[in-house]
């Protein structure tokens, strides 16, 4: 199991404990977070599942793929620590992670 803390754009925190192996996109959609549109269904083809990570976590994760980087170039409200939730899988590396959700993906 992986413990995560989702924080919406208003600062409301929602702790979740989920099975390892799910993408953050899947977790966010199962959790009912409307700000994750995920229009492509997790195919890294739309940039509508953008999340913001804490700088230390962002630096500790494996680098993003060229495709993810290309998609994030199209993302609205991109930050230096933006990642696509469809490209991050729950497990040890994300244990205790604070995942900030944007107000909108558009």
C-alpha cells in the first residue's frame, strides 16, 4: 500500500492509502478529483492529468520521458515541478507524497 496526500487548489487535503501499481491518474480519478480530466485515458497524449510535486520528490523521481516533456510543454499552468499523473506509478518512490492538484487543466 502507498500513502498519498492529495491537495486541491483551495488547500483541502485528502489522505489516501492505495495499492501499489496504480498510476496517480487512476488514483485521482477513483478519488473523484474533478481537476484531473485525463482526456486520453492515460496514454500520455493530452497533458490533462497534470499534478504538482514537491521539489524534493520531483528531483528524486526518475526523469520524465521525452513524450511526457513534450506533452507538458502544452499544459496550462505548468510549474517547474509539474508531472503527468498518468506517468507516475504508486509504490515506494511515492510513499507519503504530497500531490497538489491544479484548479483546472485548461
